[in-house]
C-alpha cells in the first residue's frame, strides 16, 4: 500500500534508526494529519459559499478516477465519492493512480468554481493527500450524450455510448504531438446528431495516434468549461469505436478517394444531357428543418435522358471501396413506385468513359434494392452505400454516374447529395 507523505517517513527513520519498508510504513496518519470536519464532495460544492478557504482542520474522502499517467492531465487528477466528483489541482506532478482511495486534507486550501469545474487548488501531494488503499476502481456510469447534457454527470467517470468522430476529423490524430499547441478540441457526435467536445493534451502519450473511424464507446471524465461539456479520455484501451458509422460506413479507417457535398454548385461532377432540354441543376432546400444542398433533376420536356458523372478516380491504392450518397425521389402530385425508381433513377460505374455521350462508353449498373430507394412519397433523403465491384478495384479511370430517364408514361424529380467514394488503404 502506498503512503505519500515523505516527511513522515523521514520521521519514522529518525525514531527507529532504520528504513524498514517505504511501501508499508507503520504510521498513524490520522494522528499526524488531523481529520477534522468530514465533508462529502456534494457538500463542498453546495453547502459552501465559493470560493471558500478552509481555516480549520477538515477532510474529504474520495477515489481517484483519472490520473496523470497518460499525459492528458498535468498537476491534477479527478476524484469522486458516492455523492459527486471534483478536480484536485496540485503544486507539482503526482504519482497517484486511478483507483487510489484517498483522504484530502483541506485546511489552508481553497475550493473554487473554475469556469464550471469545481476544484480544490494548490494541493501538495505529500502533505494534503493520504492514500488509504489502492485499486479501488470506480465503475464508469453508462451514459448517452443526451444524458451528459443534463449536467447530472459533471466531472464523473462515464462510459459514453453511440459516439464517433465527425467526418472532417477522420484521418487526423488525437492531438498535435508537435507540442505547438498545448491542447486540441475535437468534436464527437452520435447518430441522433448530438455533439460534444473531446479535449486532448498535445503531451498525451497517444497524441500522435490516428483517431478511430468507427462508432462505439469511450470511457472518459465528463469535464465542463463554462456551459460546454467536454470529454477527457484516460486510456486508449478504453476506447472501443470499431462499429459501423451512423451512415453505415464500415468502422475501419478509410481513405477518401472522392467527395462532393455540392456546397456551392455541381463541384467536381459534370452534367451531360443526352435527350431533352432539361439538365441536372444545383438546388438548396430545407427538409424537415435540415438544410440540404443537392443536384436535382426534374423535367420540363418529355422524354429525357440526363447524366450526373463523377471525375475519374484511381482505385489502385485502396481495397473494398464503396460509393456513398444520399438521395430523394418524389412526384407532386402522386407517388413514385419502386418499379419506376428502379427503371428511371439508376446508378452506374465505368472504367472507360472519358467525355461526351456516356452511351459510347461501357457502364455497369448497380441494381438498387428497396432499402436503397427513397419512399417516393416525400423529400426525405435516404442514405445509400454500394460496394464497388472487384473488377474496378485495379483501375485508375473509374467514374460513377447517376442516370435519369423519363418518358410519356411517367416522370419524377430526383435529388442527390453528399456523394463520396472511400476504401481501405492498402
């Protein structure tokens, strides 16, 4: 069992004339460091007028939930008891470990609300902390992001489920390991669209590692800065984010071969009108409160054949590539049948198209299943992912295309957005 009061061990040596066992000194710590009035962490945070400095002997018992050992914290640890949690800030780096059961001696120390984080300041490891036991680990509370936002778990150890790094962070590292910045704030999200900040130190032992690409869970401390919730991870072994992402993307890290969000127009895509006066055009709408920017194909004349074609893509450096997109199909008035969508709104892939009339190239059609097709009754977008056939995975001039056709018997409006091609790096 550890004992952290070095000066008391020195006193033991002086009185016994020998140094028997620094790990198990027979010292009555309560007699040397008075216990005084005992508080719970909840009482420290709610019963005192903060900032509050203790001028008499007082103590609080707690268990350390996050230590400094992974470099994500410096001169501080987090601790909690059965009532609440707190941050302990020291004058020097400590050797404490998560799971240490401790008594914190409070006389002369100040507890403050530091931008939403309750902390006890200027603690000294050897005179303010008595380690009572080791490996008394606290189990993290299982929570969702929505539960964290209720502020019921501030500073506590939690296991957050259904989270993933936002798309723009895939391929990046946990922090800037060059130490040019001291900390990095990243963003995690869940499949309901809730988001939270992930705070990582550039001095963390895992700073240079790439972030996981999948969805899953993470054990962390639920930090807070003003009104912003933050997660602080304590170990890579407690990060389990290998499941499929919210959009169905596999949880393995992928290389983006091509991506187009149509933020300001047709982007890298080209439009080719083969029959009719209509053509693919850029549009922006609000659908169920969500802004949508897309390429839209609707007709003014019948019949029509129009193509939306990607740039050439080199797939030789990836394996198991897939194409991802979102689309909506509707006709007002009236509904669009599955049969009509399968015939008139189709998706193709080619390895020999260069320019001009797409019908002069060789194209392979994906047969969209019912789950890949929108309802045909509204403007809600459906997420689609299609595996790229094996014969295209060694080619460097691969293109995908969205082909729209209509005739005198039927026509509809087709909206497509957020198109990408991703594959696992070789």
